[in-house]
């Protein structure tokens, strides 16, 4: 991956709907050259997909919480992660260092539903306890880091 690939990636992170012609103008390449580079970035797994960014509240998911998952002593992290992934309310899951093995982002319609979801999380085999932080407001999220590594 060279500097042009990094610039194309940065532009796509800012606007995933940009055409190859638009990207070409922004990075100084022809549309066909950008198309070829994007294809290689996709096939090599650098670009893993494209998606729509949606306001969660507008689709009825007005409550967001970050939940730390502390495993029991005999827990198998991979098995716990699989079970976490089976809950539709769990939007993201990160393995972390510290007392907790995972932090998950949960989105639900109401606080009552959050309480039910926390109960389901606690019943997962291998989960000893949880620690929940309820998000009051989102200042920014999913912001692309367009800094380039040297």
C-alpha cells in the first residue's frame, strides 16, 4: 500500500459514495486507475465493506450503553464473545485489557429494554459481572481517522 492508496482510503472514509471519477480528481489519478486500486484494496481485505450511517434514535434505538464484561475464572473468552454476538442489541464488541475481558456497545429502544438486555448478558455462561455506562449524548461517533502512518 502506497501513499495514493492511503489517500484513496481517506477519501472513501470521508465519503463512501464517491465515484471513481471524483476520487480520481481528489488524488490525481484516472477513474480507471482508482477503480483498479480500490478493487485491490477490497480483495486484499483492506477495505472490508461499505455501509450507511444511520441516526439510531430515528430508528427507535434511543438508549446507548457501554457494558464492561468481567469473565468468571473458568470462562473461555471466545465462547463468551460468540454468545455476546448472538444478542442483536450488541452493536460492537471489543476485547480489552484490565479487569474486564470485553466492552460491548448496546443499543436499545428504552431503559426498560436495557435492563432486560443486561439480564441476558449476565446469564451468559462465563460472565461473572457487568459494569454499565449509559450514554447521555453522543458528541461524535465513527469519525474517520484520516491521519496517515509514515
